[in-house]
């Protein structure tokens, strides 16, 4: 008997959406803004999500936790929420825990996976336990022996807050003398600061959708930033950063990155959607995991919508599909 071919993700999305109506979603809250250093980007993501849902006929409303209280959220009568918050207080398990208490289904990962993924030190420890490759690192404090850091990690190296995103507070350090200032910059944003081995090579990102064994990778994107500096400005506001999808790299390497991204996502217990950032060592062509984003950006420069489009799913359809995945996880 001939076995029918499995559905592509785009086909599965369409099939899932055919089973529901906008009215089935009830009253929907889009959580945006918030109190983290990524507030401005979250506002952009949230407005995009809100407009997409409204064009699909969903009864959707913006909710900014920086301007409205958790009491207001509890009284909102939302049937489900789309989390478009980035960084701390939105992507770190705190809002997820509040929503669990209130019984409001939400998009994305649950409390534990969110808390792990926002903390790069915890993330790396989980990945190491699964044998997944990530750059070597050292946690820093004001009493750190800077020369020992350089001796262990080499130069250049990366210094960054352990619990921030969007490259906030990140420095590329080229000499031991630059380390104290790089540490001070990162420490302004987070008490936990790490120095990380700098992998020199291609910078890639790979979105993942689904949960558990059903998790699957979307197309890989290669990022080509001005002067190889993919900082906050070049991520969100520069038109000079190029995003290549297809990447132009070998299909075998792309498949390796997709497989690694899915394993990293599953190791952390992520759900719904996420995005793994990966560096390819230019000498060995070995991929290294940098971090996992559990509430990725949804702006005009964002990468999950770009990968979804390459897979055959447009922005409003992606948003709607993510919304129907909203659930309680505990």
C-alpha cells in the first residue's frame, strides 16, 4: 500500500487554521512593551502581531505590563494571550508564571524553559549535559583575573550580560586591557556577566516550531552584518545588514544546523516556537550554539517571519497559527 507523503509545515499550518475560526480565539491579549531593555523592539513586535490578528478578524487588544498591572491582566477577561514581550519580565518565565496562576493560555514556552533560555549560563549547562556544542565561557565579577580569562578563552572574546538579549551590553574584546570596561558595560544591565570564546565564521539563525517530538526547524538564515558586527542597531534599524535565505551554504551544513537547533530546543523543553542562534567556525565548519530565543522578534527586520515566508507561510498566517498553539503548560 502506498504511504502518503507527510505534510510540509506550510500545509500543516493551513490544515490547522482550517479547523478554527477567528471567533474561536475569543478575546485575545497581545502582551507588548514591558520593562526590559528590549521594550522598544517589543512594542514594534507587538504592534505587528496585533495588526495581523485584527486583519484576520480576531478580537485582539494590546496590553503593556509596564503601564498596566497584573491585576488589570487578571480582570482583562482574555481567553488567550500572544506574548510579544522580549527580555526580562516577558521572556524569562515571570509573565508565564503569572498567566499559569490566572489560567490564561499563552503562546510559546512555559515557565521553566523560558527561565532556562533567558539565562545563558544555565542554557549552556543544559546543552553541555546533552553533548551539544556551545562556545566555552567564564563567569566574571569585579575581582576576576582578566589575564586568566584571556589565557583560557583566547582573543578575541565576547563579554555580555548572561540574561539580556538583542546584543545589549555586548562587547567584542581584542586585548586584555579592554576587559574591565567590557565587564562594567555588561554589569550595568545584569549582575551575571560572562566572557565567551569568540567563534569566527558565518552567523546563522534557525527558527523552530512545535513541541517535543513534533518540533521541526524552519529554513536557516545567514546573517551578513556590516563589519561582521550584528549589534542592536544592525539587528533592528540598519538596512545594510543582509539576510540570506537560502544561505548559500552546503545543504549538509544547513541540515546539521537544523538538527542541532531542534535538539537544543528540545533539551531546554521549549514549546510553541523559538529561534536558535548559531555560529559556524570558519576553520572547522563546526556549528556552535549561542543562545535560544523563546519569544523571538516579530518586527519588519525579524527572522522568524523571514524563515516562515521562505517555508511558504506569510506573516499574518504565522501569527494566527502561533496563537492557536497557546496553552497552559503546568
